[in-house]
């Protein structure tokens, strides 16, 4: 038998922002996250990346966030990842 244990307080999400919007964000800023089902979660900015690596680029990617170049309609290589720590994850969200 195998089991995986995940700390309820270790959940986080990435938001991808245009570099021109980064001046509006600071570490510890409060954040509201709307899930696809309409549920709202709260969190705070934990960190802001300083750059990204486009996985289609064969150059070195040491110490830089690695992202796929596109996600549906957004070109992620034109965005900077912002890590958002969730303040609390409701039990019904964990069960989903």
C-alpha cells in the first residue's frame, strides 16, 4: 500500500503577469483567486520571479523559471511568474 501526505498549508498558485504590471505588485500583497467553479480563495504574494526561460530556447536556463511558451491564448514567455501562497484551503476544495 502507498500513501501520499500533503500539508494543507503548502498549496500555492502561479499568476503570470506582464512585466509592465509588476510595479503594482509587492511581496505580501493580499490576493483574491477565483477558481473556475466561482469559488474565491485568498492568498498573498510570496515571490516574484526575475525572469523566465522559454522552453523552446536551447540556451542555458540555470536559476530561471522554466515555462512552456504558450497556454491557450496567453504567450507565457511574455509574462513573469508570481508565486501566490494560499492563506487557507477550504476542505471542499481539497476534496475536489
